[in-house]
C-alpha cells in the first residue's frame, strides 16, 4: 500500500515538473506566464528567456528520471531492477526537494512557489523510503 501511495505522489511530482517545463521552456514570453513568475514586463521576459528555457529542461529531466525510476521499480524483473528504480526515484525526487529549498533561500517571496514545487516530491520521497 505504501508503494502505491509513494508512486502516486512521485507521479504527481513528475507531472507538476513537466508543467513547469512547459511554462518555462515553451510559454515563457506569454504575459500570464511571466507574471506568474514575478517578471516585471515583456522586455524582461525576453531577456530572461534563455535562462528560463534552460531551467525548464532541468525540470523536465527530473520528471523523466522519476518516470523511468517508477517504471524500473514496478517492472524490474528482480530485486536489482527494483532497487535501481527506487534509487532513481529517490534521486529525482530528492533533487526536486533540494531545488525547492534553494528557491526558498532566494527570498520570502518565493516561499509559496517553493512549497508548491517541493511538497509532492517530499511526500513521495519519504514514502519511497518505506516502500
């Protein structure tokens, strides 16, 4: 049962990070997106576009790592496959949590975003420790 809950939270964290990838790498210059990230105007969005594009891919890669890890965890033919999957999921989720901690150190204004970015992976990480 714990493994199923861990998987649900890990998958939700991965989906959230895919959504963050879409916003940062594909939709960054749309006003509704850059305003969400606290960018002051279109010119600033254009200036920061390369940084956001790169950052979005980090989020995508963490989501992919989580997905591959989940697949290995559930379909591993032996204990080694399951262990490799667990390790990859823990690494990916731990990286998401660490990124949220870094974000919150950037200033009080980022606390909500850090909580949004870090809560699902933190719950998934803790559950995967006991799965």
